[in-house]
C-alpha cells in the first residue's frame, strides 16, 4: 500500500495509510462517551485524529510511538484538518520504512562523516588525537552519531542532524582558528567535535524524537563528560591539564547558567566554542523556519517564538524574484498589536 503523507491530505478525502502515534489519550464527550484523541505524524508533519467508536478496547491495542494503519476521513475542525478514524490496526516495525516517518538529513551521512574524519586529521596534539581516534574506533558510538538528531525541537531536528551540526561547528572553528592570537586550536577543535556527543544517549530517535531517561535525569553535558572520561582512562599518561581544559569546554558550551551550562566559559577556547555552537544552532533553526515559509510569498516569514521577534527573508539571490507582499500576520496591523511580543 502506497504511503499517503500528511502534507498531501485534503479536506473530505477518504484515505488508508500508516502513521506514527505521537500522542495518545482517552477523553470523554459531553455525554460521557469515551473517544480516542490522537496526534499522528510522518516526515511531512502532524495531524490530529479521533476515534469515536470502541475507543477503550482499541486503546489497549497500541501505545505512543507505535505505528498504526488506519482508514479515515479528513475534515476541517477549528481551521485545521483532522482525521475521523473508522478502522485501526497496529503495524510491526518490520513493515515500516522509517524514512517515511522521521525527517532525514539533506546530505549523505557517510559523506558528512568522511568530512568530519578529515577534520580530525588536523588535530596534531598526540593525546587529543588519540582520544578522537578512540571515538572513531567505537563502532557503536559512530552508528549512533550518524543517526542522532541534534535536538528534539530547536535545530538540526532530523536523522543525522547531530553529525551535521558537529561538522558545521568544526568547520567554523577551522575558519577562525588562525584569526585570533593565542588560541589552542587543537583543544578548540577537539572540543568542537566532542561538545555534543552526549546527545547520542540523551535523545531517542528510533521511532520519534524524544528524551531518554538518561537525557532527562542527566542531560547531554554530563553524559558527554562521562564518555570522555571513559576514553581518557584508556590513554596512558593523558595530561591532567589538557583533560581539565577539554572538559571545561564541554560543560561550559551552553554559555550561561540559564541555558543549562553548569559553568560559564572561563577560557578563550571555551568562550569561542559557546558562541560558535549558539551561532550554528540559531542559523540552522532560522534557515529551517524561513524555508517552511517560502510558499507564503511575503517578505515576512512570520513570528519566531524562540527568538521572540518577526523574521524577514533576506534579499533574493541573483536570478530569484523578490516577494512583493509585505503584510504581517493578517490578523494584526503591526507586531505591537500582539501583547508581549517584540517587533
């Protein structure tokens, strides 16, 4: 059966397809009858679904993060499409093509990984290079690195996103490595490569992007330090001061306490890493935000919640046509009409 993607569903359409259960709950109508309230997803988006009949017995057949095959009819409710589901069965993972349900990196992951390996060869410090080589030799870690997203919601949220973010930060380090005097480039580059490695265990990404128990209780910074300590323990006579400064880069790379950093940057390398990490995350998130709004043909891409401001598209590249419409959200005359929102 051909997969029908959420982005292609239209009002009044009858469909049969498979979706990932991202949320599941049993609610009750005003008359007290139970119904199933679902959020279904695939790589193109999410859609609400309702099961009105036999809700309680059907709810026992599947759980959140399961795949289900449904027959349903699409209708608009409160200005959004939702599905009224008539039949529902659980699908074994062996019948599923995971690329239909999780967003994928645009670039080939093997090619991205090979570029990162080339950057690692630029690290000349003997002990730091041995440390990086131990991670490269860890097949389980590399398999996770190639698959993990860089975040659950904010940036590089796709399979292979962590690898792309790591490569991007490393390339930024190479570009500015000779610009500032007094930098320990080997230390900074190693920190850039390893700063987010704890995310391979912080997040789950075999079916849906979420946090693991380790991620919620410890977080990727602590998990990354544990991974680095384990590998350093395998290297004879690893210098204490090098290990100390490297681990400081890891625990301070979020920059501020309120952003989850146990320590603020206290070395030149740590300061640079925190800014480059933040830059790459924000640029990637903003690029994705603008890309999602390309079809609205307006210079204003909309209001960005994390940045707390309206975002405008840059001037078109050579050969492209600039959008002519400059209206904001049609429900408001100006950003100032929205309480608490910055222009």
